[in-house]
């Protein structure tokens, strides 16, 4: 099981409103309609992706690369995985 990860940089509406150049990570689980949008507040950043209030994945982003691991039913984790590729998207 893998996640599709997109690193989004930019967005004029938010920049005009806040004066901050926004950055986000978009995670998509293929074969489902699940997706997560996480705002990057600091680098490095770690966190959890939750589904119905339960942690499904843990992620770690160092500013360049993002890795993730699945949370098992018993609360343990799988080994860290990296996506085959990570898309970087620049927005106006």
C-alpha cells in the first residue's frame, strides 16, 4: 500500500489575505476516495493522518522528502516507506 504525495507551494488568495506563502502536503490513498491536506508549518514536520478519528498513517517531512508508515490495528507501525515519486506543484 502506497500513498500519492504532492507538495503544493503557493496560492495567491491565501498570500493576499495573510502575507504568508502557503505550503501544503496532499496525501491520496489510491483505490479509495481518501485524501488528506496538511499545512506545512515547520520543517521538519511529523504528524498523523487520521481516518474516522483513528490514526491510519504517520508521516515525516524534512522539507525535501516525505516518508510514511502505516499504523496497524494493534497500534504498532510498519517500516518507514517512501513514495516512488513526489510531485511538487507551484500555484499562483
